[in-house]
C-alpha cells in the first residue's frame, strides 16, 4: 500500500544506534531521533533543512526552529506532538493521514509550518478538510449577512439605504425588533386567513344570496379582505425593496405568496363584469378553482418556520431515496395488481375488472391503508394480498432511514451554523471592546508616566463597568501584551494571543 518502506525509530537513549546522520528534535517536550536519508525524501520541507543547518550561524538556525541546543544538537519546536506524529508519516509512508480528534484547520496550519503541501494529504482526509472549509465558509457568509442586516452598506445612497432598510424589515425578522414584530403579525394573518377559509365552508355559517345559493358570511368575507390586503402590501413592499426583482419573482416561496393573493383579485375582476359574466359555466368553474387555490397560503408558514425550511432542504437532498421509493412502489403496484386481476377474474362476483382498475387496490394494500372498497374473494387472491402488503411495508421502510438521516443532518447543521455565527459576532464585539480598552490604557499610561500610575489601573478607571477579564494583566517583561491596533483574523488566532 505504501510506496516507501518505513524505517524504525531510534530511541533517545541510544538503544538503537545508527551510523547515519541523526537529527534530534523536541516537539512540545517529546524527543525523537530522525535520519537524514529519511528527511531527504522531501528536501523542500522544514525538517529536511535541519540536516544541513547545524553548520550555520545561530541566528539562521533559529529561523527554522524555536530554540536550539548547540551542545546536544537538539532542535526545539513549540508545536503539537500529536499532530507531528501525523506529519512524520509523510517521510516514511509518502502521504499523511489526520488522526481522529485533530482539527483539520489546525492540522492544515501545522502542515504549512512544516512546509508541506496540502496535496500530501490522503483523499479521505482531503474530503474531510473540504467539508470543514465549506462549513467555515458558510459560517463566514452567515456572519457577513447578519452584519449587513444590522449595519447596512455604508457606501450605499439614500434610496439604496431606504430600500435595504425596508428589505430587512420585511425579510429579516432577526435584524431588529420591528422586523420581528412584523414577522409575528404576518404569521397571525396567515393563521387567521387559513381558519376563515375553513370556517367559511360550514353550512350553518353561510348565508343565502338573492338566488338562494349559499355564500360565505359577510363578516368572514370582510376578514378575508383584510388579510388579503395585508398579504398584498407585504408582497409589494418586498418586491419593491428586493435587490434582484427577477430572482425574487421566480423564487418558489414568492410564487406561493403570489398564488395566495391572486385568486382574490381575479374573482373581484370577474365579479365587477356583472351577473351575465358570472352566470357562464366556464367562469363559475374558474372562480371555484381560484377559490380552491387559496389553500396555497398555508405554505406561507414555511417562511417563518425554520423546521419547514429544513424539511424542504432534506427532501431536496433525498431525491434519490424518494426515487427509489417510487420505483419500488411502482414495480410492486404493477406486479401485484396484475396477479390480483389474474387470480380474481374467474370469480363471478370479482371486483377486479381490469389491471388498471386493480392499481388502486394495489396502492392502498401496499401502503397498508386498506379502505375495503376493493378486496379479493379467492384464496389465491388473499395470499397475493398478504404478500403485497408485506412487500409494501418493506419497500416503504427501506428508503425512510436515509431520508430521516438527511433531515437530522440538515437540522443539526442549521443549528451549528446559527450558533457559530452568533459566537463569531460576539467575539467580534469583544475584540472591538478590547481595542477600546487597550487604547484607553495606552492613553492613560502616557498621561500617567510622570505620576507613576499603573496602566492596568487606568483600564479599570476608564472602563470600570466594562472591564474584561479576558485581558490579562502583565506580570513580567516576558509577557506579551496587545497593542491598540491589534486585530485578529480568526477565533483561533485571538485565543492563541491571549492564552500566551
């Protein structure tokens, strides 16, 4: 499997001697002896340069390691010894595998430190690294979106700022308290409209018109009109404030919103033409179909429910499993309906008049619904029915588990992204406060140099109510301190800075 035969490690106590050139390294307190011929297999790496650096000046040697003992010839590295176990496998095996429990991003930085390219990773580890990088990119994009929603674009003009403000108000409930209130109001209107649509079909609550036909109660029609008015205003504001009008109109949820309000205005236009137009049979059927289309407004709940959005995403990613389910059911329906028709056609009171008519029986039998309107009357037909619903249970159960797994993965990923984005924003706020505190400390230190006042005490004096224990007080000349313009590119960098 491996292209290079692995050599044996040498003990630090010299139990296994070698005449080859030895390189002694100390990785985080763990000593290890390496050989020049092994390290020379990858001459561009940092470890390979240690072979010939012992003859160089001490200043040049320290550019390759953290410290060097000239008496013992030992190179010191303040790195993770567990990650180094994976790094050293490159020289013996020709490729690197990340061990379980090591952060892929941190390991990639370790590889960069040892001057090893990412192409040395095995394919399985590359896939894992790619997943983590994609997840971090999604977190960064979510953080950027949240910051834009909160602060807006500072370079935008007056109309663009107003447009973005309306867009955040109507489309981003988490951006502000008014936007959250509007989302709640929209959710209430959706529920009211759906309830009114259902209650309006109760005969006891309907009234007779001039021709004696039952119609909806005027009060319910008024409530329906108010709800449609709110949906219309909401749709128009979102359309006007949308940065991309075409993309907005072609989005699935926006098509649902348009279908929820369109039937009301079409019926209103047809009614305005007079009774002569409304008496046409085709027009009456069109009006009835448009009224039925009002049920589309229930899908508007998906806009305000992360659970429904996660379910939609899980179903999109489960098209293969759903296709397998439909294929299993299709084959079973065709097979058992044909067998049922063949076994039942000689019975005088048979209910299986044709194979297409038997499809209905096969569907309700394989799905274990069993309405009882069509059933076999012969012994062979009943055996066929028993086998059909047993096979139906198996066919339905097989693809269900992957679909459930996809839903759980999408839901957990959504929760992780939201939590990570909130933590990243909180960390950015902490960095901003730290920069202000450190800037105040430097200013107070310059002002108090003549009076002997301590700079750390100035931090407490300037911001006694907002002092952060994350900022450690200096305890000696070797302790590192952040400057006022200190900035960090990532959470790990900030943690490394303050932990040191």
